[in-house]
C-alpha cells in the first residue's frame, strides 16, 4: 500500500513542469496548468494564475535570445488586433465599458508575444490539455450533483409519495419522465457558460481522439465527455461534434473498423437528436416569422434577430464600426427600434465574434481576425485531426462572441498562438526544450 501511494505521488508530480535551473519557466507553466484546471470551474478562479503566468512570461522575454523575435510572424496579428481595439477607443463614447473590455483583452497582447520566446515541447503542451480535462471531469460531477438536487427539489414540490401498486409504479414512471425532462431542459452548466464548456470539451476530444484508446479509464473518460456534451445541449457543439466524428471515420483505413464506427456514429446521432432541447431548437427556429414579443421569443430566435440587427448596423458604419465601448449600446438601441423586446431586455451582444469585431473596430479589426483564422485554416489543413480542431474554434466564434468575456479571451490567446506556431502543438514535429538547451550550449 505504501509503495502504491509513493508511486501515485510521484506520478502526480510528473504532471507539473519542473526545471530546477529555471524557476521562472517552472512557475510560468505550472500557473498555466492550474488556470486551465480552473477554467471549467468558475469565471474568476483562474484569473490570478493567468496574471502570474503573464508576468513571468514577460520576465522570460527579457532574458531570452532575441533571435526568436522574428520567428512565427503570424503571432503578431494578435497584438495588432489589440491595437485595433485600442484605436476604437478614440471614437467610442462609453469609455468605462470600453476600458473594461480593453483590460480583459490584455492577454491578446501579452500571451502571443510570450509564446514567441517560450519554446514548448509535446509533453509540456499535452499537460495543458490534461489539466483542462481534469477540470472538465470535476465540473461535470459538480454540475451533475447540482442537477440531481434540482430534480429532487422538483419532485418534492410535486409532492410525490411512492405506493407499492401498479398505480404507484405508473406515478413513479411519470414523475421520473417529468424529472428527466426538467433535468435536460434546464441549463446544465451552473458554473460557467455552457458554450465555453462545450468548446473546452470539443478541443479536449479532438486532441485525445487522434490516438487509440488504450485503457478502460480512457474509454470511460471519453464517454463522460460525450454525456457532458449531450446534457449541455449546445446545437453548435452538436454540429461540430458530428463533423469531427465524420472526419475521424473517413480517416479509418480498415473497412471493417470504418463500418463499425459508422454504425456507432448513427446510433450516437439518434441519441443526441433525441435531446428535448434539439426539438425545441427546431420549433423555435422555424417559428422565426412569428411575433417578436417577449413571450414568443426563444433563445434560438433571438440569436437570429441579433444577427439581423448586427448586419443592419454594419451596413450603416462599415469602415470604423462603433468602438468597443459603444457596440453593445448601439445594438440594444437597435433592438428597441426593431421591437426585438427579448433581445432588448437581455441586452444581448452579437452572438458571433466576427460580427462583434466588425461592430467594434470596423473593417480593420474584422480583417485582422479573419486573417488569423485563414492562416490557422491553412496551417491545420495537413490532417483531418488538425482540421477538426480548426472547425471547433471557428464554429464556436460563429455562434458566440467569445472575445468579450475573460474566459474566452484568455483561452483563445493561448490555444490559437500555439496552433499557429510553425511547429503545431498537434503534430509530432515539436521542438523539445532539452534539444534547444543542448543547441545553445553547443553555440
């Protein structure tokens, strides 16, 4: 028992980055690991650790060989994007909101520059995904417990009392069905916005499914992540997951395995399409032409109305936009003019980062963001696995304004720069830190 405990402790230590000769990088990477673990557990929890990693990352820049300064020029698009946000402050009137967003966006300025000088290896980056996966599993069981408590409260309110009879069994089944419907129709993620949790799950799946499952624990973990996605009921995530699965199936060379995978895909598709919120989505979207009043407007319909209002505003100011401080204000005012009462009362943003950026910074910022994803698509077209990661990131921005909340901003400012580097974190051609140190010593 003692030997097993010692082995477990040693294995846990291997999760962290340890370099006895470089405490700066040690604390830098371990702060990032802790922050990635906390991302699915709360909005404010990871913030201090991201700040620590930014400070130490900047310290590392001033002691690093400046030769790295010219490598991976695509990463400079992120500071340029931050400049576009800052310039828009010149013509924005709501200075307070603009400064708040600019402050949250500082990671877009710092992290890409930091990664120009930090040479990561495969195992170091993999641990980022390991800690994110661990955080997702913890958040799943927390949300599951909270959901079960909600259902039990619902059953208690209904005043159900079990009776050992056919009528009692019928009541039990009826209450169970209503409780399940109540469970899946409510917002499952209580800790962090479900769109962000869905994004984290899809990226973790795309990172790990490129390799074969080698143990029952791995298979169980993947199953939990699929259940998590099912309960989150994000239509954008469902669409992305379907495309990812098809890409993985097409990548299978063995015909028998491809046939089995295809059967499993269609069975899984039937399960996901039977989520009650999928039927709600279809009903709500097909009812888009009905009255726009508060009582009749669904989340799906309000998103389409939001895109319509954003398009109208872009046509009125196609060059400069409205500034990062005024974008939401002009959107809310347009909702009022168009009688989109639900959108107006909830003060929705554009729910599409490309539209949000265009409204904020005009053609300049929109062009920079588009260039980032065009380059990302070109870099990641080398394999179906890498392309599936590109789809996850792109589709998430098409359905949500991910770069208005700190969780989304800091996540994109770390993951996308690592993907844009000449040696992708998803490929096997990643520079090893040990190799770099050896080369420097030879020089």
